[in-house]
C-alpha cells in the first residue's frame, strides 16, 4: 500500500511543478507578445511619419 501512496504523492508534486512551469511560460509568452506588438506599432508609426515627410514624386513630363 505504501507504493501507491508514494506514487500519488510524487504524481501530485509533478503536477504542481508542471502547472507552475506552465504559468511561468504563459507569462513569458504574454510579455514577448506585448513587446512584439509594441515594436510593430513603433515601426508602423515610423513608416507613416516617413511617408508624410517625403515630398510627392515629381510628375513625369511627356515629350510632345
């Protein structure tokens, strides 16, 4: 009977460790997602600013 009790205790401990590791991984993934989204917004804003600052292309003159 002791073997079953030991198995259940070890399995419960393993479940707790995995659950904690999963939460840590989820938190890490969420932080990375936030960083990536912030970088995407930054790049998009820079691209929009550059597009506004660039002069319009000169009209192409045709030979008559």
